[in-house]
């Protein structure tokens, strides 16, 4: 089969979904200094932070919980909230139902339907950022768990589980659901009705899973929003303790070092490591998959190699080449966390070789995986916070006309809500700062873990040299991805 003509190749780009524009820059902008200078400055900042951490860091005092108990303790803590909890859970379920109803019966213009703005902007973006600041309150108001609890109280359905949850699966069910969610976000081109159907299906999956394997195990291992929020909540500088003599009365939030909650547990299963790495790789993929280097990688590199293996019907060359392009993107997304895992394991193996540690490679990977969560978080923020600024204000209008039926219930439907636009230069330098801060936090966490694992400060510092190189690579790669739309616009 002959390769498609060049215009067909570029015409295929028209089919790339627009969701990836969450971090796209519409204003032309040229970096004030070459990108190499930013990469050099960021890696120099990491190197300096490594030296400072190596000299001054000690293991802070914090309670270390067993992995099996930590998730349950967190959930129990936040679920003992009295009237506030009941109001929060009722509100979360109400908003879930409202998103489904407005999506099914409202206008299908995604910019006029309440469900699209609330789900993608408030639930997917604002709530995780709030959890990272205030702690994992989501575990208390999880709407799907609230529905299961309500069914258990008001029906004869028992959610204790028909069979034990297979521990060998670990967090892989959550990972698969997470991958499906990202696929829908990037390639599904969901209308409000399609989003509502997806939420209904996800609700049914959670109810079935809680019935089949028991609600405690299902919401610990399989409900991926809960796993995602729990990881982010451990970064919060606020923690709550609970008096065992008065379990229904939570203490006031107490301050702790930011990010230190990630060291209170380790990843108890390799699947959680892959989940964390997918938090990284999915965001990187979102930023990369619609850029010219990624497109050229397929059309100029891969497609000429695989094209001779296919013989489409006459006139179907464009359809086939486009289908193959989509399949290439889907496969790239699916394997991305395992590529990151291979890289991470390689650097941890180098750490093991340098230190001569008696611990197995698997144990070291599980111990140091949590140090990657701050990087995953700042990747998420840098890619999407502009979308939050630009679109969140539309809820003020949509709350008066949630179905798009030209209502004006609260008198706000006709308000002019301009997007909060930020200068592109400010956006870029904010992104650079966030990327560097997230990696410095990860360097600190990894060093503290090394002190706990290897004991002697000198040995711990030496063990972190491969991890430092890994952090430098992550920093440079993350900044490069963010700079691509700028370079194209400039």
C-alpha cells in the first residue's frame, strides 16, 4: 500500500479532540530566553536543593501506620463528622444526580449545560486541589460510597461482599478505570448526555463492585477517584487526630509539614506504584499527544514502517491511516505508565547497586514510590489550572439556567462572566516555578525515605544520586512538554 499523501496526514490532525487544549496558549509568545536556559536553571535548582537537603535534612517525627490500617483510619476519621458529614454526603449525591439529569435532558451544547462545567471544572479540577490543601475530605463525601451506604441502610442488600477481594489484584481495577476515564477525556468527545451515561455506568459499577467484594475493599482499591484523592490528601499540611475515648468528636486540624503525610505509609502493592506513575504519564501524554513532535513520530517514523502491512480498499486509505493513528495514540496512553515504571525501576536498581542494600528491588520501589506524588500533582496543576481560571466563572450563569432552557432562576443567567485570562508569560513562569517546587518536594521526600532506609547520612546521600538524575530528567521533560505549545505559537 502506498503511503497517504502529505495533505491527508495533516488533515488527520483535524480529528484530534479539543480536550487537550486545557493548557493550550492562544496568545503568541516567545520564551524570553532559550528553553535550554530554563532547563539548566531548573536542574541547577534541584542540584542545590539536593545539597541543602543532604546537609540539613533529618527524619521528622511522624507516626508510621501499617498500609493496611492507614486507608481505613483515614476513612474512619473523616466519616465521623456528625451533621456536617450528612450535609456533605447529601450534597455530593445531589450534585451527582443533578449532573446526570441535566446531562440527559438539557441542551447538548457543552458550554451551556451545567453538567459539563461542574463535572470537569469543579469535580475533576477544583476538588483535587482542595483535597491537596485541606486533606482527604472526599473519603467522607464520596457520592458513590454514600449511595452504597444508603442502599445498605434502607434495603435488604448487604454490601459485606459475596466473595473476598482478590488481594493479588491490588489497585489494578482502579488503574483500569482511571485509564478509561482519561481515554474518555482525551478521545471520547463526550456530549452532556454521553457524560451522564458514563456517570450512570460508573455508579452501577461501584454499586456492583461493593456488593460483590464488600464496600470497604472496593472503595479502598477500586474506586479510582478515591485512590487519587487519598494520594493527594497525604500532601496536605493539615491532619486530624482522633481521640479513641471520644471517636465521634474529631480534634481540630493540626499543622504538619507539607507533603510529609506521604511518608506515613508506603505503597503496599506494585499496582499502586503504576497508578502513581499513570498520574504522571497521563498528564504528560495529554500535553504531548497533540504536538508536532508526537505527530511526526507517528507519520514520519512509525506509519511508513507499518503501512505496507495493510491493504485498504480503494479510497479508504485516509480512513485506515486515521484509524491507525488513533490506535497508536490509545496504545501510547495505555503503555505510558509501564514505560515510566521501567525508567523508575532502572534508577532504583542503580540506587540499590550503589548502596549494596539488602532489601529487594521490589521493596525499594514500593518505599520510594510515594515521593513521586508531588511531581504528579504539579504536572496536573500546570497543565490544567488555566482551564479552571477560564471556565469556573461560567457556573454563576449556569446555576440559573442549568439545562440551557433560557431560564433565569437566580437572576444570574444573563450576567457577563468573562474568562479570567492571565498573561501567557505569567502562566509560563508560574508553570516553571510549580514544576521546580514539586520536584524539590520529591527530592526531600526521597531523601527522608533514604535516611529511614539506609540509616547513615552519607549512605543515604549517595543512594539519592540516581534519584536526583531521575528528578532532573522529569523536570526537563515536563518543562519541554509545557514549552511546545508556546514554541508553536511563537
